[in-house]
C-alpha cells in the first residue's frame, strides 16, 4: 500500500505553504506501510517560535482552502513542536533545536520519501545544508510519531 493521491496532494499543498513562510528542512515520508493511522508525514523546521506559528497558520489556511481541517492539534501554546493531524497526513512543524534533538528522520528513514515540487524541495535541501536537522541526536522519550505513548 502507498499513500493515497489525496494524501500526496495535501502534502504538496502543506509543503508549499511551509516554504512560503521560509520553513527549512522540508521533507515528506510515505508512512502508509508502517502506520495504519495516517498515510504521510510532513516535517519542516523554523528558526524561532514566531516562525513556527507563522508556518502553522499558513499551512492551516492553505489546507482549509483545499477543504480540510485538522482533526487534532498539539503543541501550539509552546510553539516548539506543533503537530497538525489531518488524518490522511500528519504535519510536524518543529523549532530547529527540537528537530535536531528528536530526529524524526532517523525513525522514518526506511520509509519512502514523497517527492515535493522543486521550489519546496530546494528549500528543504538548503535548510539541511545550512546546518538544519542532521539526523544526529537522541530521540528522547517519545515514540517519534508525535502522538506520545499509549
């Protein structure tokens, strides 16, 4: 099973919205083979709390225009790691420090990467080259899904 066309479409919309607000390290994974709760994860980083909020607001606006609303949100108050659950996709907008510390890429590295449109993919690659998330660092006490332990 692979991510649905709708999930890929939503990932592309959300990634473009994140790139519009200068998110870095934008990457999407097809997690449909690993998880039954969602088809795709979108990860992106911001350099400060205000930018995290700005990226989240833009993603929500663009996805609302596409006819979807999040089923659940977590982390908005702290704005260090905001999770937006749209059922088909789960979006993680992380402060750069959290991105390095939790290293979600390390957990999902065996999942296929969803190709993003060139301007977005270029923004993601530029962020990593500029010293963004590097895949090194402990995962901490979370399971990496953003849903915590159950």
